[in-house]
């Protein structure tokens, strides 16, 4: 199962549990404070997911490694390509 499938299954499970509790079936009566906290729960989870995503991206940017060997190799490829184009008559 792909990661997207896992996330969709998890969201479907949480969503169905939320709908079952929010619709309040006849045999289940939630106290008012629980019901008031339950109704905006998807919004809270969306905000929490956004905060987690922002923190993850920020952390990965802060700890991004420089690839000096790859940069030097790329500069060599660029120099070789320019020499090849000069030999073929292209001027910069």
C-alpha cells in the first residue's frame, strides 16, 4: 500500500468516527462540553497538521547539507559544455 493509501485510510477512519460521534446516534448522548469540543475538531486537526508541516519544512531547510563534491562536478560539466559549444562555433 502506498503512503497516500495509508493516509487516505487513516483519514477515512478518523472521519467516519467523527461523523458517527457528531451525528449523535440515539443510543449515545455526549455531554455538552464534549460535543462542543468535537464539532470543531477537524479544523483543529487541520491547523495542527499545518503547524507540523511548517515545522518539518523549516527544520529540513535549517539542516540542509551542502554537496560540495556535486557542485564541483557540476562546474566541470558546465565548463566542458562551454568548451564543446566554443569548438562548434557558438560564442557567448
